[in-house]
């Protein structure tokens, strides 16, 4: 699940479709979403992370963006 977060407020944006291939393009898209959210005073939080997506975030050193 991808959530928009601002303080105690959370808005569910949706989930990453299980049929979507996890690659660096997906990581880039999620980081782009984080950048746009930050410009508006929000951040994103990713929950229920698939193992293949977690591996990619770990590989690029961004596991702090994930929520266990």
C-alpha cells in the first residue's frame, strides 16, 4: 500500500499491483511520487511491501522509505 502522510493524517493512494514487475523504474516512480508529495508538505509511506520490491529498495539504500 502507498499512503500519503502529513502528521497524523494518512490517505491511502492505492496498492502496487501484484502483476506489476518490480524494477528500478517502479522504484523511480515511487521516489518521484515522494518528491511531489514533499513539495506539497506531505510524504509517502509504503506498507505491506513485497519481498522483490524490498530487495530493490535495499539495493539502492532506501529501505528507510518502507514501513514494516
